[in-house]
C-alpha cells in the first residue's frame, strides 16, 4: 500500500455532477448524499488519510463518465481491525457538519449500518475483506427523519471500503464547492486496477463488463504517454502478483476473459443510452493492453 503524497491536486466541480441529476429525484438525492459523504471524509483527518476513492463515482466526477453507479467505492490504506467502529463514529460526527458546509441545511445523513464481508469471524483474517456501509438520508422535520434516527431509513446509499488493496499512486480531488480535498486513484492506477479485475474474472467467477467500457472511455480522452503506459504496466503486474496472477501481453485475449467481459453488456444501456458495440470497445482496450511496454519487463 502507498504512503506517498498525492502526485497531483485536481479541481472537480462535483456540484455540477449532482445538479445534472435534478430530473431524477432519487438519483439527485443519492448524488447529494455522495457529495456530503466525500466532504465528511475530507473534513476528517483520520478518514482522509485512510480512504482512497475509486470506481464509478471517481469516473463520474473526475473523468465525466455518464455511466450511473449505485454505490461509492474506496480502498483503505489501513488494516481492517476495528476500522468499522472508527468509521461509523467519524462519519456520524462529520456528516452534519459537511451538509451544512455544502448548504444542505435540511438534508440529514447518518450511518444506518455497517456489514463486514466476509462474515465477522472471518473478516480480519481474510485476504481482501471489505465493509459495506449504508448511509441513510432524510429531510429535517419529516417522518423519514425519525426513521433515520432509528437506523431504519427507507433509502440508503451504499459505500464499500476494500482492505489490503495495493494503492501505488493517488491524486487529491479538490471539491470546489466545499473547498475540501479527498484522495483518489490516479488515471494510471484506475486503468491498472480495471485491467487486473478483467484478468481475474475467471479465478473469481465474476463478469466485469463495466471495466471494458470504463477503460475505453478513459483512453478516448486520456491517451497515456510512454511514462504513463510504463506506470500502468508496473502497477498492473504488482496488483496481479498479489492475486496470484502472472499477466502477459496476450492475457487479455484469453477466450474466457473476453467471454466474461461480454456477458450482460447490453444491460449497460440502463446506464448509458448510446452504448457502443462490445467488440469495438474490447478492441480499443485489447490494442492498448498489447501496446504496453512488455518487452521492458525482466524475464520476458
């Protein structure tokens, strides 16, 4: 895991992302809660230093992806031992302050529960444990606010925190509206993580159709130069090594990797109205993957 300083500070207009969902009241509320959660983390030193944003929410607010995600994902740079207790206490303390700072004076947020995965007795000894955190919300003075206080909010936002992920480089996202920073994956880290997830599909019995879309989307506007490509490959190899995978220049062409990535591709139309063909997007990713500087890797 990385104990580096952020490589860069990037300004993001998260309020524009929030307000773009006004036509969908539930989605708009989820994005408001996401903004409050990120600000609460940025306001809390112990959480800001421990949590690194990744996944679809990072894709949306930093890279302007239109893909709609249902949760907010972080990698933790601290051990899992008792972190759930700290996380709940710190969030419940900071969420009201963050809401006020952002101007959401009547929007209340509170942790509604935290679940360990795998189950509690196996959690701390697992290779890659995770926490599922439910953040409820309600308008002040309503019956929903009473349910929120009882831990029974009708609608919750899911936050997932993964442990023992290797984070090699991160940037700081500066949330303009709140003047607060949160740690997040760099472009190189994000692409390497998604490539690792694709290669790991067979061993985990998972299908990762969203990663093909996300990588192709990132490459469209952020074509890595030679230094960035070398960083992506080095990070990919390290991430794969911790999962018992030995990637090579032809690994993405494996029939099962491709077949699993293609499964349920059309369901992405629920998130992306103008969904490109899978074959076209896979070709973009495969071409980039093969172009990585594999010949510079020792022993190849």
